[in-house]
């Protein structure tokens, strides 16, 4: 009994230190109330932000979806919700950007330069469709890079249509993208096939950034489970993620 509690205490400290000292800033989550499929209301937002503090994060750049036909968020909507949240929290920094769904509407936003980048930087968090690949995915990247933006491709491991062509991930890097791992993929939350690709990309040093992509408390609980998964934690702790260098406090 004693050793059970002792192990749990050590495990909790392990993921806390990883987030608190090594990662510092989460760059992907859905914590603003009522504007996407993440937190539905302020009470939930505050609860989730409290959980992030307990996990060890010092700073959050939360990223509501912008996908015109489903989540028609604008920089003004996002900044308004961010201010409401900021007025009610202490002890952790919170900023907001967006997770852009790459489609024709996105190209229009890009042409109008009506975008909200990560912490006012040149980095844009972008997601591709889950079901089928965009035929012109390379052109979409060129559209961003020629305007001086660096696309951060959200959770590349989740695009199953690329699993049989892992050279695509290197191609994305060569085109100037950064790749962002969803930590939940390493825990196994999205399935064994996605975990396998995530571990492959980690072992081949293809990721640049890590994010939680937390939408709700079930995600937080699964992230906590990683503390007890020593093989996966070893991989994460020994990897050189750029969160702190690019977006730290
Ligand atoms: Fe997301």
C-alpha cells in the first residue's frame, strides 16, 4: 500500500516538471467559453485552466477553431472572450490565437491578412481535414510562407491518409512547416495506429512543438495518465521541443 502511494506521488511530479520546466507554454487548446467544440461556458473554462495550472503549465496560448461553416470565429470574437477569461484568472498567463482549418475560406482570410497568429508572432496553427487529404496541400503552404508566416501543422499524426506515406511529414518540414505533436497521441487516446506514427515521428526528430489540444476534462485526465507511462515519458522528456524557446514566458 505504501509503495502504491509513493509511486503515484512520484509520477505526478514527473509530468508536472515536464510541463513546468521543459515545455512551459501550451500552444494548442480549446478553452474559451462557447465559441467552438471545447469549453461550453465560463465555469468550465476556469475549471480547465485550473487543471492546466495543476499540470504545471505557466502559460497558455489557447486556440479556438476557425472554420467558417462550423465555427465562424473572428479575431474580435476571440479577443473578447479572452478578455473575459483573463479578468477571472490568477497565477497563469493566457493568450489566444486560433486553429485554422485549411480550406477556401482560409485562403480568403490569408489574402485579407485577417489572421490571429500565435502570440502575435509569424506562426499560424493550421489543421488539415481528417478524412481525406487536400489535393493542393502544398500550394496552401506556399500561400502562407510567401506572406512571411510559418505554418505550424497541428497533430500531423492524426491524418490517417498520410500514414502509408510518412515521407509527407518530411516534405512538410522541407516546405517550411513546423510540426506539432498532440501529447494525447503518445498516451494512446486516438488509437494504436496514431500512437505508432507519433512515436515514429518522435524517434525521427520530426516534431518541433507539443500541444495538449484539450477540449474537455476527459483529455486532462488522459494526459495525467502519462505520468505512469515511463517509456513514453522518457521519450517526451528527452525530446527537444521548442515551446519554451519560441513561446515561453
Ligand atoms: Fe485543436
